[in-house]
C-alpha cells in the first residue's frame, strides 16, 4: 500500500504530510511520557519484526498479493503511541533505503500506515479486549483490529488518490477497499498467530502491553526476524500488491514517477550480487539489523529516566 511518487499532486501530498507530522508529534509526546527503559528492547524488536514481515507478500485473490502492515501487532505489544513511532520508523526507512513508497508521498504513507492504522487497530480491538477475559480478548481484539486497520488505511489511500485526481472516488474506493478486505483478513489471522506464539514464550508481554523486561526475549526474536529475512523474504509472492493491482486495473499506474532520491537498495535488493535471491536476502538482513539499531536508539532517547531506587 506504499504510494509511489506521481500518484498524488502537491496539495494532497502536502496536506497528508501536515496531518502525519501532527500525529507523530503527539505520539512522540505520549511515548516520552509513558515509555520505560525496560520496554525499549520490545519496541526495537517490534520494529524489526514489522519491517521483515512487510517484505513477506502473500498471495490473495485475482492475482494480487498483500503484506502485513503490522499496526495491530505493534499496538498490542507496545501500545498505540509507541506503535505509531514503530510504524513511522519502518515506513521512513523503507522509503529512504529501499525506495518503497515515494519521497513526496511519504507523508501520505505515514498518515495511512503509521498513524491511522495503529490507532484504528487499538481502538477497534478495545471492546473485545474489555469483553473477553485475558489472552482470548487480546487475540480477538488484535484480529479484528488488524482487519479494521488495513481496510481504513486502504480507504484513506483511496481518498488521497481521489483528491489528487488519480482516479474517481466512485471507482478507486470500491477497488481499494474490496481487495484490502481480503488482505485485512490475512493481517488479522497472522497477527493473532504471532501474538499467540509470543504468549506461549513470554505471556507477560501480551497480557499487559509492554510489561516486564524483554531483554532475553529480544535475542530470540531478532534471530527469528533475521531468519525470515534470510530464508523467507526471497521467496515472497511477486504478484502486485493491492495498490499496484488497482492502479493497473484503473489505468493510473502510468502516473508513477522515478524516486526523487536514489536509494541504496531499491526494491529490497542489495546491489552487486548476481543472484536475485541473495540480493533480497542480504537487503533483508541488513535492513533488519539497521531497523533494530535505529529503533533501539529512538527508544532509549524517548524512555523516561529510571527513578532513583527503582529496580
């Protein structure tokens, strides 16, 4: 769902960027108030896993693929404010390093995937978390929240495309929402499976978002993320994603413009490697390690100072 350059006109891109900047500023303020040092490793691991998961496109109907946004997963693990920052970090790195999403469209991509998606996932799952006890409520809330997050992000993307004149609302909205209803279902199921696996290993990380130390769990989680980047990402579906498929079908794919800035590893392929599979695997591993480092630095900069005498 990463919008490339060329799909949006300057007023639409600018308006989306202003809204995204305001939302990220609020998330920074709230995270600085709430994030504790012991939660930083979990925040970094979440960013790393979301980055890798977004490389793993899975096929859906009619020759289209989708990938995990990770908004519901991030919100379930670290809360909505920190989840906004996790997704912001992922989307910015994807744009600048891998040319995934246009630089001029970065504000719109942040608004859709890094702001609206995690907030919607958290809010949509809240009634289920309050109604069903314990882990069952959290899994149900994350499943439904993941589906809502994807559909809402798709609707917002459709609105931006319509405002920019890329395609009429009456055609682009049904097309975008229709295909992402299926992708959102996949997001919900995958989110629940990942949370259930985490709950078996470290139940306190799921039963109370971000509670407890995650330092030991960090090592295992990073190894899993690196393994996915190394062995699974090269074999992800090559089918067009939801936005690409809709752009081809409705005839505005030709509006796409080359990246405004050259990226070190465009299309998730490290230059200089003859094998496409090796190039993707190397880009995924290096990207995951870089994401881990960036997220750790961000978390440590934002975490509240430990009070004197605290454990």
